[in-house]
C-alpha cells in the first residue's frame, strides 16, 4: 500500500487545527477566562508550530512561535485574553492559512501582525518579557583538556534507570563504539540479598578508553541521563592505571551479558513478548481512523451503484424464475448490497458542524463591520450530510447568513425602539426530517417588507405594475434573478451573487428553500436537502408504456383514483384524502401519453415541504433501489424530471422531480382558491 | 532486530512521519492519538519503546508517562518524549514522571532512527 505524502497530511491537519483555533478564539472572546479554551488554543498553536517545523514550514513555525509564547502567558494567568489579542490572533490565523496553502501569495503581512502583537504585549502592565526558552545546553560538566589519549570514565546510573527504560548494555555498546576500551563493573553498592530491590540499579562502571577527545561523544551517550547521574572523565596517567580501586570486581569481557541478570523483570517481560509473538496472538497494529482521498470514495460509491443495479437485475430474474435456490441467493444479495450501500453512504457522511464553525468567523466579522451586536447560535452540529453536499452548501449558507445579518437585523437603536433586545440573534440549525435534512437560518430582525419587495420587483421589471400577488408570492420574488432589495449595494451583501444563485444551487442538490417571515419578528429560511446525492429508494410506476421512479422518501401514500374523478378530466382536480383536499395531476396529460388509460388508475400522494400533490399513474410496480444518473445538458429544460436510473432489465426510467410536481399541484390549488374566493365575493 | 514502537501524538502528520521513518528502518509501529488511547495500547500488548508527544488533548504526555509507569508492563520500556523546545523544566518534569529520553522537534528522520537505536539497540 502506498502511503500518502505526509506534507499533504500536514496541510489537511493544519486546516483542521486552524478551524479549531478560530472557533477556540471566538469562544474565548466571549469567555476569556475559560481555562479549557485557553489550553486548547495553546495546544492548537503548539501543534501547528511543531508539525510546521517538521514538514519544512519554517516560516509558519517561527511566526506561530510568538503567538504561542503569548498564549502561554495567558495560560499561566500572566496576561488576560483581551479582545484586541484575539483580533490579532484571528488575523494571524488567516496569515498562517495563507502561509500553508499559498506561501507565494503571503506578503509581509506576518511582520505587521507580529508588530501589532508586540505592541499589544509591551503595552501591558506586566512587562513583556518573552518567555524565550533557553537554548539547549548540554555543556559537559567534566571536560578536561585533551592532554592524553587514554581516559578513565566512571559512572553510576540513576537508581530508577533500569525501571525507566535505560538499558546499560546499550550505553556500554555506545561507549565501545567511541574507541578501544576496557570496561569494569563496580559492584560495591550492591546491598545484601535481603535488601536488594531487583528493579534498582546498584552497579557503577569504570571504563578505560582510548580516544582523542571523547568528552562530546560521551555526552552524547549519556544525553538523557546527565542530570541524575554521577559521571567523571579524567585523563589517565601511568599511576592511575596502576592504582586499581579495591572495590573493583573482575574486568568484564567485551560482551557484558551478565549485567542483564540484575534486571529480572525486564527479562521476564521480554520472554513474555516473545512467547506472544510465537503463538501469534500479538495484537496487530491498528489506528482508529484513516484518511482516504475523496475521489476514492466517489469511485466506491459508483461501484456500489453498479452493484445495486446488477442486483436489481438478478432480483427481477429470480422473481420470474421458479428456482428456489436462485430466489434465496437473490434475496441474500439484496440484503448484502443494501447493507453495503448504507455503509458506503455512511462513510461519506460528515457532521455539518465542520461547516457551521466556519460561519462563526463570518458573523464575528459582520458584527464588527456593520457595527451590529449579534449573537450567533448553532444547533444540530452533529447532523450528518453527504460530504459533497456539505461542500456545496458552504457558499449558499454564507450568502443566507450574510443577508440575514445585513438586511435582516436592524441596528441596535431601532431594535431597542421596537422593544427588542439590542443584540440580534442569528440561529443556524440542522435537524433530520425523514430522509432529508432541514437547515435553517433564522434572524430575529425586522422581517421581509412586502411593499418594498414589490416596489423593487416592479422597478426591475420582474413583475408587472398591476400584477396581483399575495405576500407569500412577493416574498418568493427575492429568489428571482436580478432582484436585490438593498437600497444601496453594501460591500457585504452586494457581491454579485443573488438569492437566485442560492436557489439554483439548492435546486441542483435536489433541495428546497422555504421562507417564513413575520414583520417585526424576523425571517427564517429553511433549506431541505436529501441526505445523499447518489442512491435513493424509489417507487417504480408505469404511465402508459413508460416507467418512472418517484423518490420513496417523498411518497406519503397510494390510493386508487375514485371513479367520479376519472370522469371529470377537466375541472376540479382534487381528491378528498380523509377530509383534506389534495390537488392531483395526471401524468398521462403532462407526458402526452397516447395509449388508453388503465381501468383502475392509482394516485401516489407525494409531499415536499408543506405541500402535497397526487400523481395519477396507471400502475404501481413496486419499490427499488435507484442509482441516480444525471440527465444530459440536452434535457435540463425538462423540469418534471430530476434524473434517470437504469432498471434491472437494462431499460431507463426517468426520476420524477417531486418538488416541481408539488409546485404544479400548489399552482392548481392557488388557482382554485382564487376562483372560489372570487366567486364568493 | 525489528522492534515494536508505540507512537502517541495528536498530530496525524507527525505520526505518519514517524511511521514512515521507523517502518522504513524495519520497525513495527503502533499509533495512538492521545495519552489515554496510548495507555490502553501500551498495556494491551508488549512494546519495545514508546514515543510520545507531551502536549495532547484528553491525556497529555506527562499524565500518560505517570500512569503508564504505574503499570507492571512498563518496566524497562524506554519512553521518548517529543518536545518543541528544549524547556529544561518540562524535561525535568517528564524525566521525573519516568521518561527515558527526548527528541526536540523539529527532528530529522535519521535523528529519530538514531534515538530509537540508542534506547532499543535496534
């Protein structure tokens, strides 16, 4: 298996860390003394710095270093997390993002950010002594001048050295590598057996070494131990060689195996390890998660889609066959492939919180730029959506939030005058609703102004001057191309993207936008989106000779078309469903089906948002898993279809766009209501 | 001889770099994303050495070292901690908790291999 490039992993990780940093900073702004937040902010900075340096992003590392130092002071309670500091840190976060993503585009901004930081820190009552860590100081304590070629090294190890993983054998190996030597073990500190703790290191060593200047090399050997041990290195003269210490045991041969005997627990551990490896029960190395390129998931999804089609074919053949075994296998395969489909789709699901956290910064900046006090509340971050969908939702949501804040929320003074709290609230929430996810952006602002929308729409030629429109219809005009209600285009809202683009994006995702507004109380925009884009459960129906698929999630119920409704092919296209009037459309009429209708036609009641419509079909064939294939550009004008799918027998069935059809039904209903009220008046 | 080395780091890129380097040197590397995860892996199977970051969420490196050293399986197992700066106080704290040695980040791949060789002999 080929491993991905660690630098790319670092980039991805840095993106996540920067997001985390940003949300940490924003939380900290509201809650400046929360130790957990300060710690997580510090940790994010620390990791970016550490990993940055590892992967060659030295500029990132040195830039982040000063921030880390400052936040270390915050962490230690030496200086507070002021809004100024957080504002600078947010800019710094953006700069680091640039440094990591497009280093060539990064200008001298970093230096000015650092200057702002320094100015802020030095302005504090507490003197801004940067807690610059002392450089690594491993100056040897015993470095005699290189007077001779023979040296005597004596050392004892810390008592807990063996226990804490130091292996004296390895140290001796390293010493042997410096030059020819004679190693002697000093056993005078070994206590009587009763007092002996087998895990404590009692031995000391004496090494007579031949080398030019071994001080640096010996420091390397004992790099990790210097603080807790006794070590002396002296040049050997003739006399000292002769003057053998009385407590020295027999000189050891070059291999010092016997030392291992004083560490029975270690030996035991090794033995156990080997035994486990022999019996093959040693646990395999595992990691809790792994990163996979998104394209591979798409590929997997594609193949699962093909598998589902093949399986549907098999099911169809099995249904016509009388072979019991074939039926069993077909059922088994159906169960397996539907499990595989769910798992694969599950892999692609990402919590929407990753997207939500980006908007906190947006609202923070909007609040500052527009000088409006805004509280941003998010709920349902754990709601999962297809990854592709989440990516495509980012821009529409940015636009909706920006609009809500810019046009929706009133300035604090007007709010107070209207008896509202001065701080406006923008709520972003996500909830599951059947096979859909509903994402809403709610602002407790002034609500939409129907009169102003009308004036604007007339001015822009979207509606005629004498057009009769309900308020609800007027509100929908904000989604019309070329509509903009801002009196003057502000830098924030007027970025050349209108609500029509938002609507088009959402339509492209097979979603809907629902708008509710109440003058004086605010506006809520709700996006309803399917959980995934690739595979749906469908209901296969027949109209004339053609077969069509209706997304099962939209189907509410199926009824038979009553005889009296058949006779009135024109006139009232309504069904009485348990007391509620539901408009219906005859698909035969829409599709211009020439053949004779079936004697007993069926109505499939589908719903979208709050609307319902009955679709009259000739036959309901059954449910099937539907792999959605996009229609070609040639067919984009066909509003009634959202895609196509391949059936088990290889023929193509078009997928009905329930949102559009419900809209058609709604139009019938509105027309009917207008007529009846007209008649009543 | 190949050694089993546990790397504990919240940074996936650092872990990946360690895995690449050490598996390139013939070792078997186990990964953990924080001290708590590292602890359960370290006591779940015998390891020859542990490389741990200090600054981590859930359970930091010092807490991990202290907790692990309470466990009999930790006896004689070298623990190397990764530190971004040569902060002597931090080093002393980690050593007192039972660490064997350290590597200062950023480190080069051969430095890592050398330190592992130093403490495991392989």
